C-alpha cells in the first residue's frame, strides 16, 4: 500500500484517516519539534565558530554566525505563528512548503559555512568541521523525518559542498573521508525514509484509534441518551440472568424503586417462569419474548407488559448477557377492555349484549358427548314498559332496566349468563349437570320460580314504588342435540305465548306453541288488503 508520504507501508490504512489530516498532523509535528534542532544547531554553530576563528577571518566567521542566527530566528518565528494559528489555518498546504523552505535555507547556510571554513591543509580543523556538519545532519533526521523529503532538503545542502571539496582535495585521506560522507548521507536518507514511514504509520494509527474512540464515545452517548430517555423500559442483565442496570422508565412501569430491580435475579425459582424462559432463550439462542402481567417478587403492583429479550455478544462472539426492551401494556389493556366492553356489553345495564350472548350459545354447539349438559334459555320482557316510558319518562324506563338487570344477576349461578337483547327484552342462560330429562325439568322449574319471584317485586322509580311484572318464556335443551338458533326461537315463542295470555305469566315452550304462532301469522296475513 502506498501512503500519503509516498512510501509503501504494510500498515492497513483506515478509510476514516484522510490524506489532509495526516499531512496536517505531520506538519504540526515538524513545527512542534523545531525548537530542539534549531537550538542544538545554534549551539553547534557557536562552538564551530569559536574553534574555526583561529584559522579563518573572524569577521567572516561572525558574519556567517549572524546569518545562521537570522535564519534560525525566522524559522522559530514561523513556528510560533503556526502553533498560535487555528486548526483550520494550520491545515493549509503553505505551512509545509514554508517549513521545507526554511529547512533548505538553513541547510544552505550550514553548507556555505562548510565551504567558508574548509582549510584543506589543516587536517585537524577539516576533521572537526566534518564531525560538526555530519552531527548536525544526523541530528536533523529524527526531528525532520515526519515528512522525509524535508529532511533531505536539509541534509543535502549541508553535505554536498563539503563532499565536493573533500573529493577534489589532493590528500587521499580527505578523499576517503569524502567517500565515507557520501555513504553516510545515503544511510541518513534511507533512515529518514524509514523513520518517515514509521512516523506516518504511528500518526495514522493514533488518528484511527482517536476516530474509533470518538465514534465509540458518540455511540455510547447516543445509546445512553436513548437508554435514559426512552419511553420504554430498558434493562441489562448478565449471563447469569442478574439485572445489572435499568433506565429511569422501568421503575415507573413496574411501580418499584430502582434498587428493587438492579441486582434482581431473573432466573431464581421465585421468578416468573415465563420470564425466566425468555431470559434463557436470549442467553442461549439470542432472543426471547414475554407478554403477560408481571410483578417482582415481594411487590404488590402487577403490570401488563411485553418484553423483547436479546443476547449481547462479547469479543469472542459468545453471549455475555443481554438487554430487554419493556413496553407497558396498561393503557393498551385498558383500551382493549373498553373496546371489549363496548362491543360485548350493554352500556346501560352493564349486562352482556346480544352479540356476546349469541357467541356463548354458539359455543355450546361445539361440546362433545363427554361434555354433554342440559340447560334452559329464558326470554322475557317487562309488562307496561312503554307506558312507564311515556308517563314517567325515559329516565324512569332506564332505571327500571338497570334494576331488572341487577335482579337477574342475583339469580345467576357460576356459568350462567344474563343479557339484554334490546329495549326491555332480556335473556338468561342456565346450565345443569343433570343428564336425566325429568331432573332437568324439575331444576328448570325451581330456577324459573326463583327468577319470577325476584323480578315480580315492586321497583323504585321516580321516588315511588311501581308494580311492574315480567312476561317470561323458557325452553329446556340438551347439548347433545342442540341448535342455538332453535333454542332461542323457542324461548321467544314461549314468551310471546305468556304475553298473549295476559302478562305476568311464565310459560315453558311446547311444540304446539309454534303451530299457534304460525296460525296467528296466517290470520294476520289474510286480513291484509291486497295491493292495487
């Protein structure tokens, strides 16, 4: 892989680290570290000038040193301006070229000093000059190799003039030194390239890790925000099923203090077995689901809720715990109950309505022979109900219907049902465990007598007691040979027969009643004038 430094690298470059950011970091590293090589260079120049003034004109040496100081001061001022500028300003490409120019000018100044102070006949001074310049060149490698070609811009101008002078010297020793300097400079350039690659990879790795940490922190903050502000309850549990954390919404849903939740073991024997199964599914299979009315042990509040359990995987892809998202179903259950009541119950009397009663009758059709039972269906309406509505008002009529409903309920046993069909029409279903027909008949008569007695008393309407009687008809049936439509129709015919006989009557259905009804319908039809 080719890096932005121009060098091949085995280090995998993350997509999140772009070339501009890498360059900016490298330039920032160059300027941040310039103080050390420049200070060391001034100190080395001072020592070199002090030694070489013995063989070189002092004025020339002083002039060179002043120029070096000026170049060093310019570079340091440039570095100060860079470090005090904003990050956006530092990202501009001009700063790299300014630094490279400063390194080149400094290298030329040192190289010019080498030419100025070279004295071929003074072997000791030549050796000292070579040592100082080589040291300055070598010392710059570690500080300038963040961008390796910048180090080359400094090394070459220092070493090249001295190499030429040594190679052109008539002294074999100086020629050999010149050759060694060529090898030394080559090694410095290779070292600079390698250091540049290492620095590049380290900066890239550091930036990549910083990006990942920033993204991880952002993700953690985002999750924490969702965790704490979620309208749903959230809890964490470990691989043993123990709750390790929960958000602020969950204690509100469960109606307990947070301390009752954190540390609770969801898998203890006293825990809800369905919740325990869901937690095990999450830990073993990765997901679990629970829906029902839940309460923590040793607490009173029961909350309708549903929970989604999901396993959390660790570094080795092993499930190390899980998280549960919990939704409070209280309002939903309340709404469902309201809808159910509206669909299946009478709003005035709070009795089951026609729909629920018919469904209950239909359910008896599905009973098997082993579940065979006997029973009765009662059909009734209140005598003179229209008169009460017209004279005492609809409020009195409604009060009468409510009182009838309560009296019917007082007659019910477990498994029985009373319902309001419409207006003042009520029905009642009673079931018996007796299979013998004569026993069923006897029980039905006793039951009907009790109902008739309960409904025949006076009713409190509009601050007075009013005598209102019911007309009732009933039929007995056996679930082994049962059709709910026929049974309901028979009870209705029996009630109609009771009405026709003069109110306040109780009649059991007999087959001849159907014939009587059919006869009356035929007579009424024959008196209807034909249409012209």
